[in-house]
C-alpha cells in the first residue's frame, strides 16, 4: 500500500502554497541574474562572460548550503543517495551549455527578446515530467486543460518573440544565430530538470543537490572555453585579471544561485510540470531589466513593442495556467508511486523518502557547524568583498533609478521566500 504524504496542519503553509512562493521568488531573482551578461556588448567573449559568471556561481553555491545546513548535513545527504551524484553532475553540465548559449543569444538579439524564447524550457520540462515521472496522471480534466492551454500559450509566445526580432521583413545572420542559441538553451534547460525531479523523488535536499551540481557546471564551462575559445589564450582568462569587471559577473552568479535554489524547492514541492513554468515568470523581470535599466526597447517601433509585450504577457499567462493546476489526491497518489519506484530501484527507505519529499527532516541529520564551515563561508565572502572593493561601473548606459527599484524587489522577495521556507520546512 502506498503511504500518503501527511497533510500539514492548518496553521502551516501548504506544500503547494510554499511551492508557489518559491517559484515566484525564483522568477524575481533569475530575471535579474542575466543582467550582468550584458557585458558581452562591451567586447568580451561569450565564453569569458559565461566562465566568469559560473565562477561566481561556484563560489556562492558552496556558501549557501554551508551557511544554512553545514557540510556535515550536505555530505550525509549525498552519501545516503550516492547514485544521484552523477545525475547532479549531468544537470550541471546541461546548465553550463545552456548558460553559454544564452550569452550568445543576448549578444545577437538582446536580453528582452532572448529571455522569453529560452523560457520555452517549461514546455520541455512538462513533457519530460509526464513521460518519465507520470506527472498529471490522475489529474482532473480541468487541470489537464490548464496544462495544455498553458503549454500552447508558451509556444505561441516564443513564436511571437522570435518574429519580433525581424526588421524590414528580413532575417539577418546574427538574428538567426541568436534565435537558435536561445532555443538551444531552452532545450538544454528543459532537459536539465529531469535530474532535478529524480533527485527530489528520492528525497534529496536541494541544498545537497546543488553542491554536486556546481562541480559539473564549472567543469563543463571550463572545458568549453578551452576547446572552443582559444584554449589558454581565451579572453576568459584575461578577464580574471580584471577584478573591476569580474565582480559584476560574480554578482550575477550570486544572484542566479539564489534564484535557482528557490527554483529547486519549487520543483521539489510542485513537480517540474508546475514549478518550472511558475519560476519562468522570470521573463517578466528579465524584460524589466532589459527594457527599463538598459533601454533595449527605447527605439523600438510600435509593431515591435506589441510583439514583445504581447508575447511576454502570453508566456506569463501560459505559465500561470500550468502552475495553478493544483494536484488532486489521485495525482498525489501517482507521485507517491513514482517515489516508490525510485526507492525500489535504488534500495531507499520509502517512509523516510516520502517524508523528506514533504519537507520533513531525514533522521535528524547532523547540522552542527564545524570550523571548516565557517572557513568556507569566510573565504567565499572574502572573494566577493575583494572583487567588490575593486569594482568599476561597467561601460553601459543604465537607469540607476530602475536599478534601485528592481533591487528593492529582490530584497522583498528574498525575505518572503526565505521566511516561508524556514517556517514550513527549515530549508528541507
């Protein structure tokens, strides 16, 4: 008999509600994370931008899990589910390829247009969730309709935004390349969610998963740079001798890590078919940074504006339609069966796994901070402080009032998301 996940007391936030908050918070932070890659317009190689950002991601990823849980907890979780380490490395490799493609896309078609196109990854994630993990099995007709309509809306929005890059009825070489890069990133990111879901069906904590994930992404970006960008003569390595510029890429990586952690929790509590589309409201925030801060749409004509705005709104509506399809009891039972299959395949304890998936601590795992935990946090913080002290304003035109306004939204959303996670699950 399949054990049902015990319901949370009425005084506690539901897992669905927590997943929604995490997804929306992820959207705000992921939308801001790509803004520093605008440095590519200042003459830097896309590989240099990607490697610099991933170095910041690597530094921040080891900081947050250590700060929140301690390395003892993280490695106990990883050792309990060793089979998931290779899946985390694979996910990191897919992310690295996708992130590099987004830099090319931003360079060739701009942030405001490229962002919505690669957010079609939610449709790819939905496909894999249904095929591999039987998501939506047992769902009501209304929920299935929401998912289908939302998916169609996302595809239509991607087409609209693709056509919005055409001017004078022709498609230039750079435009085609930018669209291809954005769609390639969508495919990579959509497939990346398969390891996510597999990990969380096995009860792994997102903080543990991203610790292994970061090794895969840094190694892959480094390999891409060495193979495709001139080896040791790549401009990426020259960038590391420019701390005034490097800080902004590290900052972008820092922001991305926060957004991705919330996205991971959304995928855990809602599934990839619902959690990922909700986090893809980052399109709205990406558009805001591109248009309001960097002025990407300042000279756009009326037709161009209508396509960008209309496509953006349609993508948001599609994502929300999918995410508001609350799972029924039958669908939750199907999810529990998927958990059981993972437990049987990898000889995991089903009762512990089902509780961990619901946000309950596994075995009271060790969370004591060791001296090296404080050393890791101190070193990582020191890297950001040193780079920040030597930072220079990038050679880009920016509206600082909108930078302040959007920065305030980042802080508010972080407070709401972190407080909700802490109260409901203690970041489990």
